[in-house]
């Protein structure tokens, strides 16, 4: 196999990585079809966010959690609710506030006079898709109540460990510009989110489309028909898990992550969880495209969403307004793309 370092950073592959001798199986083809249907239905409600919706769906298929960080009014909560409806997941939303307690998230025991015993009442986190709305408005103590759930799909409460239903995913929203009365997420919790996504303002045509759809709908509430069920999503996730990854692609993800640790603007680079997330998200993107193999382009597509929120800038870089997304773009430009070779 050719040494990847022998290729200049700007060299483009001459051919694509070929897949195995057999094409996609029924599971992968079904996952690609369901993915197209989910994105099509979500696109009827969330306008101008095709790329972000695709990455959010890929993160769900890869078993990860999603952080929507953007300005108010750009459809963060709407996107989470719409994807939950299309995927057929039990959806619970909790508005995070400064006085919220961990038990408000996980649940607590309530005395039942009829039985004269305490009964545990599960909190809203016991759902297929839990939306932590404005997660940076609550205290670190309450934010940390999500850590165990996100890492191990279980909750420790009242001296017992309770498993969460599967599939289980956390979507969170955050306002990046309002600082009064907020508590920035610690790095350890940010690292638990597979991707951080931003929508940005829609173009003039998209904004007109949003207004026209609201007028046509004649109501504020939006709803899309479900494409699959929770059990169906588990099968789709199993199809993603069956996708193999070439050693060159794994090496490329590792070199990208390692390069963030030596970038002059970065004080703390991405952890090994970042390189793993690059590969896992790449598998899901490949399945959405109907492939059973991962291309370097799949890793590149998700690089900003996976790595940017895992970087801690130096004080001088932060003061100069350097964006972590720009650091990831620098790394993508500097790290050589692996050579493309036929499998076998």
C-alpha cells in the first residue's frame, strides 16, 4: 500500500475507493431509502438546512447525540421535533432554566398514600429522543445529570441504576451569543455530543418560503408522518454497524484529529473520541448514500461538525476571534488525503 505521507496535501485522489465485490445488502438499501424519506419529510418543515439535517440524521444512525448551537429563531427545536416525528421516536422536551434540578431531568420518588410507599416517577429523559432546550441556561449540576445517560444509556437515581429505552438520543440546543444567566457547557460534556450543528440564516428565498408555508399551513404546529419506528431505527443502526472501514480511512481520521492537537491556535485538541466519531459518522453518511464502504470524503463532510466543538483555543487566539471551524478547515487543507486503492 502506498505511504499516505508520500502524497502532497493538495493531491486529489485519482479514483474512488471501490467497495466489496458485492453491492449493498437489503439492510443498507433500506437504510438509504428510509434516510431519503426522513430528510425529504423534514425538509418540508425545516427550510434551508439540508446539510445540517443530513448530519443530524447520520449522527442518530451512528448512535450519537446532537448539539444544535445557533441564534434564536433558526429552527433548532423544530428540527429536533421533526426528526423525532419522522423517525417514530417517543419525544420529550424539557426547557432548561437556572432553577432546574437534576431530579427534574432524571425523575424522583413520590410518596403514594394508597400503598404507603415511595414510587419512582421517571423524568422526561426516559424517552427515545430527549430534547434539552437551551441547555446552557441551567447549572453545571443539572447539566451533569445528562452525562451518564449520554454515555451509558442509563440513569442512577434513588440508589438504583435504571436503563433507558433503546434507541436513546439526546438533542440539545444552545444560544452562542447570550451570556447573562448562562452556564457554558464544560469540555467533558461537549465531548459527549457526536456533532455540533449550526443552521445559519436562510437566504431571501428560503425566508420567503418559511413564511409562505406558515400561511398555507394555517396553524403554528407542524407535523410530519413517521417513516419508521423505534424498532426500525434499531435495525437501521445495525445496518450502519455492519459497514467496514478501510485502514487508510481510519488512519486519515486519526491524523486529522492529531493535527488539531498541534495547531498553533489550539491549546487542547480533539480527544480519541473525536477520531472515533469521525469514522462512525462517516459510516452513517456512506449508508445514507447507499454505499457499504467509507470514503475520505465522508470523513471530510463531517469533520467540522465532529471536531470544532472539541477544540479549546489558546487565550490569544480566542481574543483575536479565531473560530474553531477555521482551525478544522486548516487541518483539512494540511493533512494529506489518503490514496485511493481498490479493496483486495
